[in-house]
């Protein structure tokens, strides 16, 4: 173990770190990555110091991380981080969880790092760390850590180790904890679906969550009715239907088909009118009424997204006469309250991935290299707000 003496002038170049994350100049020496003078790791992060449109408020901040780690800290190198709708809402200031603004990274204004999910490789560990070692892959235990950054200092209890990374890609690991876990828990935690008998229906079926629900449903023997928005052309709509059927969807309808008399009749025919026990609502708005009306007596509608940005309106009779139960689901609440369950759910989904039973959502990879300019990163992130996208935006870290 080498002890480095850091001259006062060089120490002054490092950003002001809090006491908690302040370097311990006399303990472990970490491996250099993009190294600066005296072995400092050069790092970048997409930060914001006020809420607003990501293309206005995000900025790329460069800072240094000391080669000496406090005994209870890990240095992580980021491999892949998705851009989820919630990340954008968080930066806009319209999401319920808001990471605190701090000066930990030495930003001129107190700020937070964007992003909530990702796959990281352990670069070096402090002397007291036992549960992970250099080279391991980890994900964040809780949301709100701030993942759009090339490197991070974390504590042992901030991370969940991926027990077996063999056969997995950073993209698969970096996108497992939000969408697939949400689909998994919504299918399991609200009502009991009988395999080979019961059905669920969902809108936003081509979303990350929707695709995960289709595949888990297929794996567990639940039939699914999947609602998508009509595409610009009939060919595009058919192509999207085929994509979801190939993933394991039992039926796929467009919003307009669902609203037609024939659509409703088909659903009664397929489900026997009594086995459609669960609805998953990604969209909200008036269009969700048609979906809710198809549910069987006593079924459950679980709302997890509001992509239409419209309130959900429900005919009173569905509550009184059909006894439909309405709930909301928020994966952050679940994962913060049940970290062990999160680990088990993540490992189960990754096992299915490794076995080829759980396919990736289509990705639009955005490479983040050391020289990638702020405007490129911000442009890519802002673009993820658009509908009818061909894939989920994921930042993939290159020579950072
Ligand atoms: N509550 C939770 O714990 C939780 C967890 C994960 C995700 N979510 C939420 O779930 C939603 C989907 O997230 P994701 O990451 O799966 O999304 P995603 O993969 O980016 O897909 C977005 C989905 O929303 C649809 N969409 C976009 N704009 C729409 C509009 N104006 N009206 C109707 N549908 C629209 C898209 O359909 P097109 O292809 O037709 O545009 C697509 O199906 C988001 O609201 C997200 O915040 C919630």
C-alpha cells in the first residue's frame, strides 16, 4: 500500500469534497483511469443546479477524485446508464423524489447529478470494504444517487453487487432495476393471476415496462392484451404488433381498435369475460377508460405512468358495480423499503436474461467518451422526451 503525499497546491485543485467523501491521503491508493496529476482520476458529471428543461439546466462538470479512498468508500467507473422518463421529470422538478443540491463535486452552485439507474464497475475499494471487490459490477440500491457521470465515490451500502455478471452486458444490468422490476412487482403484488387461465391488459405496451410485462407474463403463463398507439402507417402498426407478439404478447390491439365495439367484443371472447384480472396503466387520460371497462368483476387497475399527461377519469359504475380496485405503483418506494427483495428480483430477471428468456428493449446507444461535448450529451437526453421513439436512450461510457 503506497502513501502519496499530495502537495498543498495540487490538493487545492481538487474540488471541495464534504467531510464524508473527503479523501484520506494516507490510506488505499486506487487504480488510475483517466488520470490527472498525482494519480487523480479525472471525472465528468451531468449536473443541474436548478429545475427546468434538461437542455437548459444540465451542464457537464469536470472534477478530480483523489487516488486515496477513505476506508469505507468505493470508486466506481460507470459502464451504462439509461435515460428514463422519470429522470427527465426529476430535472424538470415535477417528480416527487428530488436529490439534494450539494457542492460535493466542487460545482460553482450546489447541484445534483442527473440519472437514477446504471451499471458500474468497481475500480478500487477502501480498506474496510468486504462485500465487493475491484472488477465487480454493481447497481445502485436506491434511486436518487445521480448516475450520469463517468465515475462516482460511493459507500458499500449504496450499492447492490451483481452476483454473476457472466453472459450479461452493462446495458442489461444498467436497465434492470427500474422497468423490469416495476413490471415484475405489478404482475405479482396486486392480485393473484392463475397461470394458463388469467389475463392482464396494459397500455403503453411497447414501453420498457410494457415489454418486460409481456415477457414475464409469458414466462409465468399469464396471457396478455397489449394496447399500443396507432403508428403513422398501417405497415408500421403491423410491424409494432409483430414485434410484441414475437416477444410473447398474446394479443395486441391499437388504442382505436380497443375503443371499437369489435375490440371490446374480442376481449370478452378471449378472456371469457371473467379472467381479465389485472390492468397496467402507463398512459392515463381519457383513453384509459376503454381499457378499464374491459376489466372483469373485482379486477385491479394499477397505474404506474402518466405518459398522456392527462388525468385518469373513471366511470363511477366501475367502482360501485364492478368493484374495480385502483392502485398506484412506484418502484422507488418499493426498492427503498425492500432492498433485499430488490436484489432477489434483479437477480431473478438477470437469470432469465442470461438464459435468453428475457430480451432487451430496443436501445438507442449514446456513447459518452472523454471528449464528448456537453451539447451532444444534452441533445441526446432532451430527445428522449419525444414519443414514437425507436428505442430507449442509454448512455454507454467509452474512454472516460
Ligand atoms: N411508477 C413506477 O415505479 C415507474 C417505473 C418505471 C417507469 N414508470 C413510468 O412508466 C412510463 C413508461 O416508462 P418507460 O421507461 O417504460 O418508457 P419508454 O420505454 O420510454 O416508453 C414510453 C412509452 O410511452 C408511450 N408514450 C409516449 N408519449 C405518449 C403519449 N403522449 N400518450 C400515450 N403514450 C405515450 C410510448 O408510446 P409510443 O411509442 O406510441 O410513443 C411508449 O410506449 C413513464 O411514465 C415512466 O415514468 C413508472
